[in-house]
C-alpha cells in the first residue's frame, strides 16, 4: 500500500478547511447560520450512543433527558445512552463493536480522535448529509474546522465544546490575601505570586493550594495548555514531526513541574480528598484557590455548592500578549451506523450539534456549550458571567488539539517521572518525541 505522508493530510488542512467552508456555502447556497430541513423519510431506528461519562454524572443525566426529548418528537426513533467511563475504554469498546460487525450507531469522540477514528473506519463520513442540509463549516470555530473536516470530509458534530482553558478562582480566597477578586492572573509571573500568597500550610500539612497547576485534567491537557501559553508549538509542519522538546514547550514543562516538586504531588492529591458525588470536580472542596474547569465541570461545582463565589477569566500567558490562548476540546458525536441507520444517526447528530432546541437543552441541563456559533445556546450561556468567558473563548479559539497531529496516541508517562524527580524535563520530552515520531513514521495512513 502506498504511504501518504502526514504532511499531505495535515499540512494543507488549515487552508483546506477554510476553502471547504467556502465551497460548502457556495455549493449549497444556504443562508448564513440557518439549518435547512432534512429531506428524508423520517427516523426509524434504534441506536446506541457511547458516552465517556459514568451513570448519574451531570453530563450522563443531561444526555438521558436530551435523548428522550429527541425520541418524543420522532416516535420511530430511539437513542439509548451507553456509559463507558474513561476515554480509553470508550475507544476500545467502539473499536471492538465495529470490528464485530455490530456498530453502536453513534459514538462520542473528542476532536483529537478524528484522525484515528476516521482512518480506522470507526466512524463514517457524513459529508454528503452535511452538504445536503446546507450546513456550513465556517459556522464553527476555526479550532474545530480542521479536525471536523479531516481529509476534506465532515466526520462529526460537536455537542460539548470546551475552551481549553478558562481560568477560575475562589473569590473568597482572593479577598483574604488582598488580591482583586474580580480579576485573575494574566501572566505566569502574576500566577506565581498568587500561588505563593494563596497556599496555606500548617505543621507541614497542606491546608490550601494556590493552584494545582500540573494537573489540568491529566498530562495531555496540562502540557497542551501551558505549552501554548508559553508560545510553543507541538508540530513542525515543514519537517512533519512532533516537537515536544522544543524550547518553549520545555520551558513550560520545567515551570509547572517545578511547582509540583516544591509543593509535593502526593500532598496535592491528598488535599483533593475523596471523590465528590456525581463526579463533581475537586474545586468544589474549597481547598484549591485557582484551577481550570470545563463548562460542564463548572456546572457541577455550582450545583454542588451554590454559595461558592467563583471568578472566571482568560487563561494566563507567559507574556500578556499570550494571555487567553485557547484550543477547543470537549466531545462530539460521530456516526458508526450502517447504511440502514445512517439517516437516523445523522438526525441525532444534528439535534445535539446545530438544532436550537437540542443545543440549548444541553446548555441548560449540563452546561455543555455548542460549537455551532449561530446556536441560541451560546447566547443563553453568555448571560452568566461565569460561563461568558467560555463563549468568548470558543468564538476566538484557533489552536488545534495536539492529539490531532498524533493519531498513534501519546505516552506522556515520562512527565510524571519529572514530577516525581526521576528525570529531567529535557530527558522526558526528548524521549516523548522519539517515541511518538517513530510510531508516526511507521503508521501507514490509508489513501482516501
């Protein structure tokens, strides 16, 4: 089989995505932001929807309600929510079901999985349906246009767009140490100062941590957030390789793992305590002063403790011009259905991805923000001062998730070794580069 370079796939997609948006608009002639009614005979199918959230969590409960509302207006159609907690487990289940010839119909996926799921045929392109119903790529943020239109085909619809990241802080803690409760740190230097002032110890025991800056939803999200905030890049398009060991990424890792060693990773974990009900984020404990939250995470924290005064604002940067740097993550839904169920799968994808009722319901029920920019759900979210920063970030986001450029998975375990003092950041990042680039080189992407 002829090997197609990743540069052919990834290198030109920035301009290809913009071109695709224009082509879709020109070919379909749909008015800006309006969803044309689907030309189909109606929904008559029973579909499973794989999701990464455990039962009775905020998002699982929201999706249960949304799928019921979807089915009530389509009596012949049923969508069953199937929780598969954990990203790796969901990937494995979707892969196994498709390989066995029993696809789930619908599966959740983050933007960074598009290359893998599309290449391995876990999901099927819905490009023809997207065009038929006069949807436009430019009605989605630039940060999502690229993964959505991988290989110049439309693959999924986002139903839970998360700005990676918006910063949150405990206003009460800020007031206690003389910081402005209405303003978060804009630079790394300001964050350093705030962490020192906010952290509390007693008898060698950590009582409050200014920021668990080395644990933003795992190593992948953490290195991505701080790497971009330091002005770094993870992919060298000219040489077609990942660049974790580039100077600015290395500077970022040395900075946040430095805080881990000073504070003590084990002490931070102990401070987070036992898991809170419903998968509520540990920020709700009141033991952490500054952290990042997804929009659904914020929703859960506010539900758990409505009295908590929470500030929200742009993510800090190495310099002020880098403050507010953001990518878009979250979750979308793709069609794994066979031909007999494809229209039904697409109907649900549209309902949670672009439909005014479906997208707004997810905002109200779970704090999940739509990526579809004309959605009234974004206007609803923008009325809340705590979620408005997410809306603003989604609208300006341009950075693509680093996993999109590495469809072989990333082994970031060496970062933990840096935190634990077992190796230097330089050793860890050079090792990550060697590992991922060798595996990417061995990967033979299929011609499409």
